[in-house]
C-alpha cells in the first residue's frame, strides 16, 4: 500500500491517483484493535480509585476530627491526597512534566467531537466536556499522586504497576492496529510515540524512587526532607546583597535570545504546560498536513474528471471549452497550493515553537520585574488585581495556554498560506512565465508611489524643523524647543497640506487595518501580550489570565519572602527554647523594680542602642525641638560623629577590663548623658 509521501515525489497518472485513496480507506477501515484506548480510559477509573483510597489511607490529617473519636483505629488517616502543587513546588519538575506528556493524548482527545459518546443539546456540551475533563483527571491521577505522596515505597510500587498497565495497553493498541486513515500504515506509532516515551520515563522514575526508598529504609542513604527554601532562591537573595557588576561580557545569544539564570527555576505548571503544548503542536501539525494532503488529492481527482469531461466531447462542443480552459489553471493552482502549504506548515510550526519558549522567557522577565517592585510594564488597571481573580486565573492558565497555542498555529498557518499564494502569483509565476519586465514595471510604480508618500511625510517634518521652530535655547540642547516660529507661513503651510493629508489618511487607514489584522493573528497565541489597544485590555481574557497568574506566583514564590519565612520556621528547638526562657522571665514581671533601678536600666539600654546606632542621636526628641540653639545642635552632631568614629575603630574586647577601657566607657557614657 503506497504511503502519502510517495505522492509528493512521483506524480502518478489519473487512473493511478484514484486507487491509493480508495485502497487506503478500505484497508484502514478493516483494522480494529482488540483494546481501544478510549474504552480503556473509562475502565482505568477502577484501579485509579483503588490507588487513591490506598494513598489516602496512608495520608495523615493535620486536624483531629469527631469521626476519629468514634473510630479510633483511623488515627487521623484518610487525608486529602494532593496530586501536585502547581504554585510553589519545584521538586520532581521533569517527572511531572513527563506525566503531563502521558496525559497529552487524552487531553487532545477532548478537543475532538468523537469524545461525546451520545447526542446532547448544544447548550449541554460544556457540561459534557467538564465531565470528560474530570474523567481524564481521575484516570491519570495516580501518576501525579504517586510522585508526590510522602509514602515513597507504596507510591513507587503503585506507580510502577499503574504506568506498566498503561504502557502495555498503549503498546498493544499501537502494534495491533498501527494503520490509520490519514498517515497510512504507521499512523498510531507516529502519533503515540511521545506518550509511549513519557510512560517509559515514568516507569523508570518510579523504579528509581523504589530503589532509593529501599536504600533509605536500610539506612544505606540519608533521607533529605524537602525544605521551604530552595538553593536557587537563597542564591538569588545573596545576589541581591552583592553589588552587581557594571560591565558584563555576554554573547549575542544571551543578549538577543536567552540568558541562562541559575538562580531561577520554572514551576511544575510552566514545564507541564510547555510539554503538552509541544506534543499538541506536533500532533496538530501532522493532522493538519495530512488532511491537507488528502484534500489536494481530492482536487487532483476533480482536475482529472474535468480533463476527461473535456476530452470526451467533440471539438465543436462549446460547453466543454470552459472546462478545458479551467484544467491548466486548476493544475497550476494545485501545484502552487501544495508547495505553499508545505512551506507555510514548516514556518508556522517554527513560529509556534518560538512562541512557546518565548512565553517562558516573558514569564521569568515579568516575575523578576514584580520581585523588584516594578509594575510600569503593566496597564494601570492591572497593577492591583483582585485576589480571587488572580487565584482563579492560575487554574485557567495551563488549559488556556495550550488551547491558544493550537488555535494560534492554525490561524498563523492560514494567514501565511494566503500571503504565500499572493507572493507566488504576484512575483514567482510572472518571473517563471517570462513577464519580468511587466513585473518590474508594476513593482517600480508601487515603490515609486510609496516612496513619494513617505518622502512627502519626511518633507513636512524637515520643513517644520528648519522653518517653523525656534532656535535652541542652549547650544547643548539635543532638539529645538516646542515653540512656533514664522506663524503666518506655518498657517499657510498647514492650510495647503490639509487637503493632501486627507487623501493620504485614507491609505494609511487601510494600512493600519491590515497591520492590526496581521499582527493580531500573528500574536494570537502569545497570551503574555495583549492584542487589544490601550484602554481595552480588559476585553482580552487571555491577557487577564496571564496577569492574574504572574501576580499569584509573585505573592507565593517571591524568593525574599520564602527565605524570610524559612528563617522564621528554621531551628524549631531553638525557637521553643527562646519561648521557654521568655515564659520563665515573665514570672518575675510582678516584682516591680525601684525607681532608681528602673531609671538605670533604661539609661543603660539607651546607651547601648545609641552606641550601636550613633545616627539615632540626631533623631532624638530634644534635638528636634526649636529650643535647641544652632550652636548646641552643631556640637551634638560633632559628638555623635566622634562617638561613631570611636566605635568603628575600637579594638576587639578582651576577657579582662583594663582601666583604660573603663575610663573610655565612662567617658562615652558621660558623652551620651550630655547629648
């Protein structure tokens, strides 16, 4: 059975072109797999539910409920199983990414109409897709739950069994029925190899988890508990305290494309979204090109039928002359469209891949700006989004980004295909047909017209710069001031150019419309950038989701905040010891010290504080009063700087106090008393 690729290399005759498509449809229609992945998805809910119950039984709840008193054997068991943390977790990022890769085939299946098993009203399809999404989430829940469960041994064993089950069923479906109606004899393998690769990776990952858990249980390896503060976050905070280098040699790739930052890591949500977007883009690219190839084959059949109809009638038949004239034009269009579709498929795929990775670059750039307190890059109404809107946006982001990527590929592909056809019929075909002079004449006329329009615009700017602006106020000024000169001449200049600018404004309006359409379709998959004009950004739901998502990440994953919380929660024994000591000292609070002791204690605390912070002397209340004369204030400032200098250059304290030290301390104490 010939494949689809042989048609693009060898052009068969009219009779031979009809046979492959008919034969291919008949052969593929007889192929029926013993195990359907769509049916297996429904039955996989049973082992998935069992695994969820087992992991929930091993999960302890933090709160003691009433049911624990009635059923003591529960012992706070059956807690909530969390599949993965899409906000703050940075562990097992690539493992979760490949888990998303295993889910990708079922997620893309939700976009098709074949997922709906029965006819429903149009208004109820949203609920059907919601139920389908919940079903897909439950079916693949064990992959994520087994990776994130605290019970590493049980999670690894259950993960091995569940991933092995899915791997066997997927391989059996691919091997038993590899053919398809679009790509021929190897369609299943071409479509399913990313899912199979992800399942193999998960199987290896669960095996590694089991081996590591056994080694920890046998005390051959130390258990490393995940901490709140990650290493890259600590390095980021340390870098903030260091003075950044002024001149830093960077390569062209780092300046223009991407600069690697070891102090920043993308969360699980961004990696999973990127992997599913890439797999979905790969799948939809294959489907798009294959369906287009099938459509062009149908056009070939139509062209052959028209040619046979034109040849079947006599030469005197006037009705067939129209079909005979259409045959070469249709044949030329099919050839041009087939090649243009192939070229634009490649370019649109590369464009979508570039957009996927550029979204990651913008995510890091926007987060760093928010960490630095910069919000100028956002519209004013988006600089303080609602908390509920932001948290809800982070739940929508991944699904919307994947859908925007797939739809953006199709839209960009069609736009590029239209421009490719226009370029081929406007430039390439005239050159091939020997109409170079006519083409050059048309291009010369167009370029001359555009050049005159641009020249007149530049001429207006030059005339205003030379004749109608006043001279520079200072010779060092870069531009002339915005002040008119020769007002009467300028009014005449403005009057006569008024009528010409009306005509030129019509062409610029059309150019503005075309540029907006092209740029909007080009950036439709860029959810990090709005395609609406200023003031209408709220009408872009994708951009609203992006803003809410980055603000949620900013408030939950700010390295400075995470490091601060880590230091607060670290060393719980020392913290408990300090609380115990504070409680012990608080028992003496009932004993009120005498007035002399209280005054002496306050003065020593004041002395210690001012010695450590001499600048606070200038902020004391008696110095800010108006009664203090200028001479006394200047004397106080001098004493403060002298004391600060003595403290800065003082030698390290020794174990025994010398008379000099005592005298120095007494002198400093007297100095503070006088201040």
